C-alpha cells in the first residue's frame, strides 16, 4: 500500500478526525486542500440504517444535481424511427439497435457511461443483461432510463443526473461535482442528493436512517459530516 503523499498529509492535518463537521464547513475543508494536477471529483459516502438484503429496505433513485457533476457523460440510446432522431438531436453519443447490441456482445464494446432505451427496444437490451447489469448500466424505468421521452432523458443525463444505490454494506457512494466548483455549488449538490435520499427512506427502515456521512476528493482524506446539519429527519 502506497504511503500518503505530502498533499494528502497536509490536508489530513487540517481535519479533526474526532469531529463531525457541518456540511458547509466540511465541504469548505475539502475545497481548501491543495489541488492535484487534475480536477478531482468530490465524492460523498452516505451510510444508511438499512439492510439491503431485504428488498423492502433497498434505497435507489436518480436526481439531476443543481450544478451538474462537471463530467461529460457518454450516452448510448437504444431506439428506432423518430425516437432515434430525437435522441440524436438531444445530444446522445451513440444511437442504434441490434447493431450496437452485437458490438457490445461480440467486441466487448463499453465506451459509454449511461444507457437509455425505449420500451420497445428492451427485447434487444435484455440480451445484454449479463454485460450491462454488473456494471450498473442496465436501463431501468424507475430511474427514467426506460422511457419514450428519450430526448428529455438524454438532456437530464447531460445536465448532471446521478443515480444512487445503496450497496451491500448499506452505503451510497456517488460524485457531487468537481474540486474546481465553487463551495456553494458543491453544498447545493450535496443537499439536493441528501434530500432525495431522505425522501427515499423505506418504511421498513427503523432507528437512525442517516448514520454517517463523509465527503472527500479523489485523492484526499475523508471529512465526516454531522447528519444533523443536513436535516432534522436524519435521526
């Protein structure tokens, strides 16, 4: 395991590991750390009081962040006819049907980060389940990625729509922007995401829902956030 570098150590020294910071203060610490040679992502980890092994405690959804993610998302759309043109006009990077499905199956092509499909194309997309599923790329109507409104779906993804899903350990990991963002932009994005996660609280979840929250950059130390600074519903 590589030893922490000087920049990491300098950032870590500014953080009191025994303290849980208010969201604004925590993101302020993340933004104040010396940057790297590339524009790091700012990520959030949300530890929830749920047991994902039970279907009625699964937390999953999608939200368009107020200030986007700062990333350029490559989008593949499975559509035909007028919907194919609609997807292209909205800015989809790749649009097609059987031809793209065969390229994925036969060539292992995965040069995209999101997949959208019209309902009538799911018979084609269904054949790709073993490839797309494990990578979290399978279109899902609950996430708005199986829809006839492909133009709207593509526009939302390009605008900074993020999907969140609790993992086996009960944690949601996702990006809320880039280090080059203004602190207020990251705070707005974090609050929007956390509010969506709070609204998605399963009825079967008992006790403390937001157990732990932390923010960090790609190469930086994590800063603990006080859930009470996010919402009174955290308890």
